[in-house]
C-alpha cells in the first residue's frame, strides 16, 4: 500500500509545531486544505482512536474541497480503501480507520447547527476557512476540544487536543480572526492564552503563494487579474489589513478616522440608534460641521461618541432591558443633544407595540426620545458611500473619532449580499453600521450638490454674525 503524505516546508512547520491552536494561511494557494487532509490522515494512523473533526461552513463546500478531485480523501487513501484498512461512510460523512480513528466531515452553516456537536469529544479540531465562521461558533467548538478518557502514546503527550485552522483575509469573521491571531502577534511565535481565551498555545503561521511549490506557475497571474485592488492584495499577499470583498472599499482609516477634538458648542448634534438584545445595540452621537474648520467641510458628519452593547464574545448582546439602556444613553448624553430628552433617530422597529408598551415609549419615560429613522437599506448605504467618497475637493463628508472602536471595526468588514449585491450581507456584524446609516439618512446629501447656498452670508461678515446670534437664541429657547 502507498500513500503520499508529503508536505512542503511551510506546511511542515504547521505539522511539527508545539503550538496547539494554529492559524495557517493568509494568501490564496498556500495549501491549507491539503495540509489539513495530510495532518488528519497522519495523526489518525499514528494515534489509535483519534477523533478528528474537519469543518467547512457549508456541506457543498466541504464535499467539493475534501471529497472530490485528485487530492481528496478518497484519492489520497485509495490503496488503503482497497485493502479494507480505511473505509468512507458517505451517509455519515466519516473516514474510518482500522485502528479506531475517525475523520468526521462536518459543516455548520447556521449558528444553531453547532449544537449538533454539544456532546462531541474532539481530539483534533480543523476549520477550513475560519473567516467564514462567527466567533461564537469557534468558541463553542473549541470548548469541545478535550481528551476525556483518551490515552495518548508517550510520543504524542501534550500534542493533543489540537486545533488547526486555515483562512484567507475577508469574510464575515475577518475582524475577529485578525484580532485573535494576527494583531499584536509575531508570526510563528507561540503565545500561551488566558483561560478566557481557551488556554491553549496559539500561533499564526503565514502562508503565501510562493510557499507552495506545487501550485500552477500562472496562478499568481490569475489572482492579479481579479480586478479589485483590495481583493488582489488580500488573496495574493495575504494582507490582513485589507478586507477582501468589502462593501465599502472607499473606507480608509487614515482618511476617515480622526483623533478626538473639542466639538464646537454651536454645531448641531443628534444621536442614531440600532436596538439589540441578544445581538448588540449601537448608539452614536453625531455632530454636523458648519465648515469653519477647513478639514471638516460644511455638512460633514462627525461620529464622536459610541455606546455599543456587546459581551466579550463578538456579536453577542448584553440582553439589557430598554429602560436600563435608556438610562445609560441619558448619562452619556451629557446634555449634548437639543430638545426635550435630546433627539435622535432609531430603527422604526422600536416603535412597535406588541403586548405592551413599545421600546421607544419605555425609553421616552427615562428621558430619551427618538424619531423614526428612514431605514431604507440600499439608499442608506449609498448615503454612506457618498459621504465616504467625499465632496468636490476630495474631502470626506463623514468622520469617526477613533474612540468609536466598534463602528471602525465593523464598517470596513461589511460584505456584499451574495444574492443582492447592492445590499450588505446581514450575516455580518452590522449593528453599528446600521445605526450609522440611520444617522446619514437623517441628513441626506446629493452627490455634486453645492457646498454652500448662494444666499449664505460669508463667514465673519455682519450678516453672518447676525444669523449666528439668531440661531443661538433659537437653540437656547429649544433647550429650555
């Protein structure tokens, strides 16, 4: 019997490392899937009774990548299958070895699907394309990694349980994967993690196209021809600072994110809000520039304060009642927004009456009032795109204080909806961008519109001072 378990040098690093929680990948073509198949087979042969769980997000992707083609499990194990030492159970999705080891082929398209594995004892967890999964699913599966009564041969002591992940930049999980494995980590270094983060030995092993000598010579040219510059950099170079397939390619941190500054007291201010309980809620305070500060054109929106209701696990809400959320919004408001209870726009769903008072009414009783936001999705995203793109002088019309960390984290990670490309994929963590969208729709602009009306007085003129005095008087009356 023969079997080809050859690995190239970078794959060998992943096979031999003493780390127990590994992310292998970066650029496309690094050999992630082949690495997982070889590791799964080699470990199952070496350790009798080993249970390997290999995940892809969907069943079709799982089958296409690992059960079909010249490098699939059936091809890799053809001779051993013929001898009877290995058999493939297609109905249960298992590769079964004569020594009791098994490779379980698994998928988890929806978050609730993870409950199928609640009782599993996973000795080796492999997740192919980790960025396709939400963090909550990964944390749950990692929690099933245990040896139980499994007795390891002395040679493999401390080597299992083990996690081997593969990923490219992009996808709905881009930011949590980047934050967990890439940010503040030296490539190839092994970091002991705190118990709250799994307590394993974590390592990022970057893999580029040129690390894989078996890849077609012209594959790099094909990647270079993808057309989208960000996608090319992500797929060809494994650049995790680029989000492949991003909805808002206009977003640039150095252009749209600014350090906090003192907002002029006379600038109009308001709030925007997206409700959530099991999922995070998001509230933002927005100031409208009057154009006196040259770097912020007239009408530009500055998102300057953030209240994001999320637990430690990404995209998991605090489950706070509406009155408690309102009390905290009122405390953070600091009298910034004008009118009784301040003013802001919120998703119309909070005005729904369903067996009791609405969320909006509950919050109003706590002194926080809302108007129904215009929540049209595609026009709202277009308003954000126009503002990100900028005015005629190439200056953005929207800015974010760097303290709005969750908006800055999730906005550039938004992906196109596969079935409706003009819209955002709602599987993304989109609560902060949704709230920001309501804020934009509260003050819509038209691309190419003049920055100032001809009737507006010149700043500093007598007419300008008189108008400013009248505006301040009106605001004072409204606050009272």
